[in-house]
């Protein structure tokens, strides 16, 4: 397996993007490309090169779980303001691997049945099985972000949820799941431009939601809510990575890089044959 997609990265990218204890969201430039100075053309080429590595690692992860005692899996959590590029990451990064090994969940507004349970009830049902890459398009964090900004739950309940999320994620990592939590960070002006493009293009109207403009009015409150999320839930077991996302090519490349890192840590291996290969070759040749 080659690692040609890594040649233009500089420094420890995961460390550059990681939200540590002194992290301040307002200090992140959404136009920046931390750890990557080669530019868009090289970035597009590296994304294509990395797709081959990602595809092989995902297939090895899946194969290993089918034929060996392995509990390893990966969970990619994508959070962002509207139009930040979650769909593009799913299509161009996750979409480059065999879909049979992917568990994708796009969490929407909770149903009446879901509201009748604890907020993590619907989330726990969608955690990836061994051998799978799970993808959460929005996640359990909606229940502390929107819940806080819109005052949908009492302050004490929001505080409880931070702890519940940390406990939930610790159980997952202890069971063998690598969690990659990504916030795609765009600027207020970039969001306006992307939403305007959706209005100007008939083929993008389906992506537009009039409620997006209402949420823009709460932008500072959402930034504060995200800052609190990073402070309360960026742990050693499941750290947050804040990816500047004004440049779509960089955001996709960075998420691919983080996924490759998680899979390489697992280092899945092709299962060893449980039968006599040479004998089977002879049997097959005789038919």
C-alpha cells in the first residue's frame, strides 16, 4: 500500500487540527490550510491518491472482521453550520470506498418515539459494527448545540448531556471503535455565499432551507456553543478536530488524512486462509 497522498503534508496534521485545552475557535482562520502549503491542484491530486489507500484499508478492516476475532471499527462524526461541506466530505472522501463497509446515518429532528427516550437512544442504535466505518452526518452533539442555542432543554440537562456523551464515547473506544470527530469550520461570509449559490442555481434549490437564514441570526450563539462543546467533550479518547473549511478541497483532504490515520492505527490485516490453498488450487484445476 502506498502513501503518496501524504507527501505534501507538513508537520503533525492531527495535532494542528486538534482542539486541546487552550483551544479557541475564534482563533481558527476558516481560509487557512494547516499543514498543507502545496495548493489546490496538488490537494486534488493527493485526495485522488489517498482514495486508493483509504479503499484498501477499509476493505482490510471489513475482511478482518468477517474472518477473525476483531472488534475494530471507525466512527466519523461530522458537525458543522449549514453549507459547510459535510455532504461533499461524504461524497468525495467516504464515497471513495466500498459502500458495503459503510454505515451512514443522517440524524434529523427527533421523532416522537425518539423524544420519548434519552437523547442517546437513537444514536446508540447506529454505532458501527466491527469492520465498518460509521459516519454520523450530525450527531449526538445536536442535542447540546441546538439544545443550548434554542433553549430546548434546561441548563442542568445540557450539562448532564456533556457527561453522558463523554461516557458514551469512552464505552465505544474501550470496545474498539476509533472516533474521529470533525467540525468543518466556515466563515459567516462564506456561508452567505454558499447559501446564495443555492438560491441562484435551480439544481441547488433542493438543498436550501429558509430556516438556514434564521439560524444565521444565531451565529454568535452557535460559535459559543461549539466552543463549550470542545471544552467539555474533546477528550484523549475522542478528541475534536476543527478543520478550516472555506476551501472545500482542503477540508476533504484533511478529513481523508484523519481517517487514514485512524485506520493505520488499527492496522487491519488480510485474514489468513483457513484452508489449504495449494490443495484447493489442485481441486479447482481438476474441474
